[in-house]
C-alpha cells in the first residue's frame, strides 16, 4: 500500500488517548498508563510538540519523538534530532509507514539545521537501510567492589562526601565540564536536571571536582544488592579514583558494581579479580561484563555534518560520499579545530565511503583506518593516516539514552 496519503503533524493534548493506546500496543513492558502519559506530557528531553504523528485520514497510524537536542563532539555542542518511541499501529505494519515517518523526521531535522539524527535502535538492520551508521560500543563492567584498589578507598575518605541540595550547582558544572570532553553527552536543560536530581532512588556522592550518581537494586529483602552507576564525572584521575573508592567502600552491602566505561578506558586492568565469586566456563575463565552496542547516527547534509563538530588537528582532505543514488565530493580543510567545506578540488587522494560510514567516522568514534579494515571505506595509507589524525574522536559513550 502506498504511503503518499500520509499526513504528518505534531501531537496535541487531544491526541493523548490514541497515542497511549498505540504506545501500549508497541511497547509491551509493564510501565503503567500514568508513567507512559508522563513520557509525553513531562518528558525531560522535550515537549509534546516534539512528538510527531503520521495520520491516514483522521487515524493516527504511527508516531515518534524528534527531540531537538545538543550533544558534544570534539569539544563543540552539536545540534541533533533525537528519534525515540517510534511505533506503527499493529494493523498497518509492513506497509512502509514507519519508514515514511522516519523520512519525514529526517527532512524536519535537516530543515531546522541539525547536523545529525541519533537513535537507539531496536534492530540495527532496520535503520541501516535508511543510512544510519553504527557507533563505538561501551564496556559494561560487573565489578566485585573488593577488586577496586584499597588506596582509592582511603582517598575517598578525605575527598568524597554526601551530596546536599546546595551541591546542585557543583554537580551541574562538573557535568558541563566533563561533557565538553566527551563524545555524545547531551547538553542538559534545567527541566532535565530537575528530573534527574529528584529521582527517588538515585544517590549522589560528590568531590570538589566531580561526582558519582548511582542506584541500588535488590530483587527482594536479603537478596544480593547491585550498585548500578548512572554517571561518574571527574575533572582529574585522582578524583575519579576517589569516587570509585567511595563505591568500593560499600562492599559490605553491595555484591556487584555495574559501571559503563568507554571502549578505550583501561580501568579493568587495575582491578584484581573483578569477577569476584563468579565462575567461568571452558571458553571464558574470567567474564568481566558485557559489551554494549552504541546508538545509531545518520547525516543528511554532509557539509553541515562536517562543519558542526570540533576537530583535534588541522589538515585537509577530500571526501567522496557514494551510494545507490548519489556521489558527492567535497574538500575539507580544518583550521583551529573548525572545518570548512568546499567543492572538491579533484585531488586523487580522497576518502571514499558511504553516508552511514561517514556518520560513524565523524560522530560515532569509528577510526577511518578501522573503517577501511572493515571494508567500509577506501583511501590510500597516507590519506588514512591523515584522516585518523583530523577526525580523531574519543569513543562515543552517551549517558542519557532516549
Ligand atoms: C518497528 C516498527 C515501528 C516498524 O513499523 P512498520 O511501519 O511496520 O515499518 P515499515 O513498514 O516502514 O518497515 C518495514 C520494513 O522494514 C523491514 N524490517 C522490519 N524489521 C526489520 C528488521 N528488524 N531488520 C531489517 N528490516 C526490517 C521489513 O522487512 C520491511 O521491509 P520491506 O518494506 O522491504 O518489506 C513497528 O514494527 C513497531 O511499532 N514495533 C514495535 C515498537 C518498536 O520496536 N519500535 C522501534 C523503536 S526503536
């Protein structure tokens, strides 16, 4: 069936009953109607006007958020469209409706000037066919608290304290400083912070230049307790060690600490027996946790995507983006951390890749040389070395999934 008859518009309060009905049909977890309603009326990432509906006649047949957010890449806050809660009504699945809604969202995001769209995919293949690229994975360590160096617990005694309400600004400022050094951390609004800080089960410990936020989980009384770290933010290594030491000091209560770190973080190398009393298998003697896949990214306007982020090194190269229906060649010159894009000068040495892989290289923490090793990108060795230096980006490790 054709999708040409679809109309798109932002949701309003009158649509909420149908929106909730569709949400219940698409996301069948045990969230209550009240919780789901709050997802639309008091979402920390945006408003109901950011929720876009696809209608056939008067009937709402699909829906999704397109939040206007900013996230940090290469030391610059970059505007992005964050897509979430995509759902098509069960009776009209497989007709291309979600695809048409996504294409509408891509255009909307492009027209308002975003450099990329980002989403957490239920299945990568579904979005890959629409030009989305993958991003670096994170390590989700499952750590016996006793594995954390004892000296860090000693550090914690002098440096770490319980957060009080007057520490809100310290926490917010520490986050902003840290976010600007990361790939993919969001610029948080006041509404976001209000929600974040008032979560009943979330606890904060602070140091002068950092903090750790975590939640304790226990399935029933007397069962093992897990401490899940929501975010660990520190300006310097000593503060980070002290904050980890303060978590280690909870080892009488806590059986395991869950902590996500980026792919390049060497933390597990200092932990002695992080797998504690977990036992291995014939193939894996020490299982330290899980590898977690990152969000997916898509770029619509290639020059804008190239110019929006910050860069660690100066240099110039040509980029050719090719696909089934396109071949676009541009020349990129980076000076003082900013890129300028012009029509390609036709230099022989260029990176040749797809739109999806360019998204992964520019914003997803994929090195150009690694993309070449995976058969996703072509360039000669000198151009690859130059691209690795110019495009270098810490692995993406966002802390606020949507
Ligand atoms: C995911 C969902 C939105 C898709 O809606 P839809 O309107 O049926 O999707 P479309 O018709 O546009 O796309 C279906 C197409 O994608 C393909 N497809 C569907 N799932 C796929 C997958 N996991 N991998 C690859 N392709 C997939 C289908 O084969 C079809 O391709 P075709 O058009 O060539 O036959 C719908 O199934 C849904 O609401 N699911 C529950 C909620 C959910 O998981 N949302 C995603 C949150 S990220």
